C-alpha cells in the first residue's frame, strides 16, 4: 500500500485557537472542512495528545484562522512545533478575543471562523470536533496557503501528531549533503538555501552564520544532523 497517495488529497493550513478558563492556546491544523451550510457547520481534526484538544474539550469552542500563502515558516513553526505547555504561542502575535472568548490569530490571516462544538467523533489518535459557526470575517484578499504549497514551495515539515503525518523513507542516491533538524525534521538543502532568512541557494550548511536558526522551529545549528 502506497500511503503517498494520501498526498493527493487537498488541504489548507490554519491556526486553531481555543481556551480553557482564561488560558489561551493555538496550533496549526490542515484538516478543517465545511460540513454543512444550513446551519453553517465546520469540523477540525485534533490530536488527543495536544493541549488544544484539552482546551476544546473543556470550553467546547474553537477558532480557525485561514493563513495566507506568504505566511513565513517561523510563524507556522511557532504554532506547529512549539507546545502551549511551554510557551504562550500568542505572545508577540497580533490576535483578538472572539465572541466565544477564544483567541483568533490575525497575523498572516485572510479570514477567520469561530465555532461552538455541537458534536465530536472519536477517530483513534484524533478527535473530529464539529462546530456550528457563531462568527466569520474576511480580513483581506489573498491566496490561502495550501498544504501542498507549504511542502513543495515553503519546504515545511509535518508534526508527528498531525493526522496526515507519514514517515518518509530515504531514497538511496548521490545527493547534495543535507542536514535535518532533530527538533522538527526540517531539512536544510544547500541547493535551495533558505531565502526567507537571506541564505542564497548553493550555501553549504557549514557556511551558514552561527546564529542561523531553523526557519520552522527556531532551533540552532547544533540541533541539526547530517542526513544519511
């Protein structure tokens, strides 16, 4: 069975916000879909081990910020590769509190949705939360980020807790020496460089500035290891 066939399913990329009491948290998700139009209903799939899962279960509310195509990897990494148990992900991020008192990320956002949970479905490692919309707003025009664009153009990586995570098998062959982040598994490819950080294509890993950081999770060079 070739699980890479699943890559052909279309996804977007979103920040999911929720709350527990007066605490706030957010995470990246790509499995948001519209379920019905009357009443307007959406669903999102969240890993049971994530803090956001705990928050949505407790408050029965969640928000969805639809990210633009030009969203920097560092922003996605903030919400996708850091834990709300360790950091306040909304610190230094432009956001607002919605009608449900849940946080709504506004930076890099084209539009947002806000929902109250009306049902949930157990999906093994994940829960599918189904929510009826209580608010929705278009912030600006632009192209939304797709999961394919995130991987193929942005060269982003997938958290292992994501429902679409599939372990990659390395192919044997002669390739440029690449280095992989041991924190988020981002791969630095010297042939492509890191344009968002001002690193030109053709720059070997060894010649990167000592203060260079992983564009996804912010890890330093010492957190990278050579790919086999």
